[in-house]
């Protein structure tokens, strides 16, 4: 029994929220809300897409910049949030977003997952202890002046804009080029009728 307790203490840390304490793997940056969602909403095989996670992190970064400028958050805390957000945006922390898409309606669990990861990473950057919520709190600092009801739809718009720029517009350009080639290729062919696509 004694050996088992030592292993648990080494492998897990205690994270807490308004419901109480819960064990989280030491190497993971998420907190209590994420761990509960991971456990109790383990439905299906479809995970929240990384593009949405990165879009939420863009919002967190933007909010921290504004809060720093308006002196709503201490400069060193806001700077750590920005740096941690950049790591999420770059994909460096991708393995810290384990939630499935089937959640409560507003996406609160995904928003909290991002808040907790950014908070714990920022705490680590500042030399603090993960899980303490000090000096960077996931709600009071990372999620300051925000609501999931605003964050989630905004992140969806950002994700669509990013996908449009990276995937849709290049695909449309490719289609345009290929259609222009076909115009030249078929220009001397006489046909009785033409399909909609040819026109």
C-alpha cells in the first residue's frame, strides 16, 4: 500500500476547482475541468479539432495583450499568457487537448481546457508550481473578461478564416487554373451541347 501511494504521488498532481480535487498526470498541462470532462464525457471517437484549439488560443493571446495595455493584468502575467498562447498556436502543446466533441452545449469544457493549459504553462514559465493557479489563474487571468458564449463562436469564425486562407482559396485558385487550361484545350472542339461545368 505504501509503495502504491508513492507511485501515485510521483505520477499525479492534485488539481482543484469548485467541485473539489482530482488527480491529473504530472506531465500534462490541463487542470481539473479538463480532467473531469475527459472522464465523464468520453463519448465517441471524434476529438475537438486542433484548428479550433489554436483559434481559442489566438483569442486568449489577444485578450492578454489588451489587458496588459489597459493595465488590467500585471505585465509579467500577461506576457507569460502571450508566450504560452503562442506555444498552443504553434502546435507545441497539441497533446494537451484530449477532449471529445460531445460536451455541454456552449463548449465550456474546451474553453476551460485551453485556459488551464495556458495557465499551467505560464505558471511553469514564471517558475511556479503547476496546479496552484498562482501566479496565473485560468479564469481570473487567461479567461479574464471573456465568456465561453463569446469565445466559442469567435473561435469558430477564426477557424473558418484560417481554413479559408490556407485550404479553400488555394483550392479555388487551382480550380481556376485547371479550368483555364480546359478552355484552351477544348476551344477547337465542336459540340452539339455543353455541360454546365464546361460553360
